[in-house]
């Protein structure tokens, strides 16, 4: 017992140190120490302090350096860095881009009345307006065979997709940098020139790649132009540095093998999110990870030492195994991000191991052939199985018609990629919508036995904490409606479990008091 407690304490201690270290690093990113003496030669002064006239010009080109020609798509004659704006324009696509090519956007902030190519005090950045991804498979009505999209490119090679938003930012605050303590992340966006004895930096232009999401717009030979939303706003220096680090993190994930689709889903976490709320999200997610780890540790320890299934619903264990495998196959069919797919796959393997323990399945080799042996149940376990089977009998009257009816409705009115996709979607919808019903047999067994001592309460409590965290984020994070409802269904079952635990405590003490009142002469 001491070793388990000390190991848990060590993990919690490491977690606290990690959170404090992360907070310190985040503070170092968000806060930049200004130059103490702005008039000294050791400071780098802002060019925007004198309110110079500026112009914003945006070009498209087939190459990032503009060689081979470029086209002007938008111009802001009197560009005010303090004024937010949003423009919707149509961009003409060159022939090479329509033939699965690439298109770049070149953004210039320069002096008005001068060509940005000849202005020595211009700043510019280049970004892609297209990216390569595998196209979404066409969805077909499995009964009528009607396609949702008749013109679909080949699915075996990546094709060019359009990024329909271009988000621009400029640091408008008059911040004086210390030349000896210049942050490295800002340095690569900074362009300076000598003005007398002072160093002056030109406007800090930034293209928000995190907001540059990939829309489901496939570029083909018949596409002549596509819409592009140009959005501009000022950005604080602290947020600029934070966004630079986040973009570098997403780029690093792509270098480690994450696809463009995976990176695009990660970007969705940061889009249209308040910086303070984002920090809170990371902080709460860290605790969610801690509770997940502790629940995993205690759950494995509980089942590793489990020798008897008295008081445990074997049907509920089998259902959890089935549901986790169905969810994993559904995520695999939907080509979900590896960040979600890998934990789901590990969870499925653990649930299979639990089924082996619950049904006392032993695997042996006899004469080169695999043989499965099933252990026998004692009288107490048979009593539990009777209650379990009775609960499942009543439950089947409600569950099976609902699942079959939902699957038939989806087959008639919803389009799918294949019959396999329909089958997996129907199963996962049943898991999400009616999965909580399979938690009820364990409640029925607890009620009949008047005890909950057989349950893994440590792991259960850690999972309960995560359930309440999921409730909070179910309101503020975009997710499927069925998954959002699944968060709240767990709450209802959890409250019933708590009631049964309290009732079991009261029942046990009431029995002890009655036994103590009996006379030895009885």
C-alpha cells in the first residue's frame, strides 16, 4: 500500500513541477522586458512611432519569390495599422494552379506611391493559398446509388485544396526592444535600418497560419476563381510571440509524420479563441491528462488483482469492450487525427484484456493449434450472473428496437461512402445514444447485492473528475451532438453510483447496529 501511495505521490509531484515550469515558460513568452532607456543607443525604436503613411499590397504568384510573374489582387491605399477591416475578394486562378498546382500570396507593407519591389523600407511575408490533401471520398445513397458529388477527383493522390482565409496582423504598440535581450522568435520577423545613431525596426507584419484553415474546396481544371477573405487586425506583442511558438509546434508535428489534415484539426483549437481562455484550456487539459493516467493506473491494478467476478457485471465489461472497439473503427474510418486515434486503440486493447479476465479465458497451444479454456464460476459468481442476465433481458426490450430503427432510418435518408461506413456509423451512433443503458446492469447488480465494495472506486473517482471536466468543455468546444450528449449521460449514471455507495454504507452500518443489539442468549 505504501509503494502504491508513494508512486502516486511521485507522479502528482512531477505533474505539479511540470505545470509550474510550463507557467514560467509561458510567462517568459508572453511578457517581453522593454528597454529601460528608450533614447539610448541600446534600444531599437519602432518605425510606427512617427505615424508614417503606409500602403498594403497583396499579390499572388506561382513561386514564393515572385519569379515568373505576379498579380495584384488587393490594395489598401491609406493603410491604418490601428483600423481593423475585412475584405472579401475573388482570386483568379492561373492555369498551372488549376492543374493541381500551387499558389502563393505575397503581402507587402510599404510606403505609398512606390512599388513594393523597389521600396527599401518595405516588409513582406509569403504564404500558401493552396495545400495538398487527399480529397474527401464521395458519399452515396446506398439504396438509390445517387452520388452527392459527381465530379470527384481520383482518391489515390493528393490534390490542391483552397485556403479561403488570409489573416494579417501588425504589432501597433510603440514597444522599444533592448538590443541585448531581443527575443529570438521576434528577431526573424524584424527588419531594421539605421537612423542616425538609433536602430529603427519596421512594422512587425505577421500572417496567422493557425487561422489559415483548409476548407473543403478542391481545385480542378474547371475552377477559374475562388473567394478569399482578407482579415486584418492589430496584435499584441505577447500574443504574437505565443502564436509564433504555436505555429512552430504545428510545423514540428508535420515533420514527425502528421498529415495536413491532422495539422488542420490542431489549428482549429486555436482559431477564434481568447488567449486567456486558451491558457485555461491547456491548464484544465493537463489535469484531465493527470486524472486519465491515475485512472488508468488504478484500473489496471484493480483488474490485475481481480480473481473473482462477484458483484461485477460481466455483460457491462463485454459491452465496454465492444463499444471502445466500435468507436476506434469509427475514428479510423473517419481518418481522425492520430492524437485521438492512438489513445482509442490503446483503450480498446485494455478492454479486450478485461474481457479475458472477466470471463476467465485462458489461451493455450495444443499440437500447434490454439485452444481457449474458460474457467468455472463459483456459487457467488453464478448469483451475480443471474442478476446480470435478468437486467440484460429487460434492457434488450428497449435497446434493440432503438438501434435497429436508427440504422434503418440512416440507411434511407443519409448518404455514406460504403456499406462498411454505414455499419460503423450505425453502431457508433448506437454506442453514443444508448451506450449508457449498458451501464444499468451494474446498477441492477449493486441494487440486488446491496453493496458496491466490489467496484474499482479509485479509478472510478478519477474518471468521474474527468467526466465533470468534459461537461464544462461540452458547452464551449465544438464536437458532435451525440458525443456532447454522451458526456451528460455519464453524469446521471455517476450520480446513481454515488447514491448506491451512500446507501451501501448506510445499509452496512444499519446491519451492524442490529447485530450489536442482539443478546448473546438469543
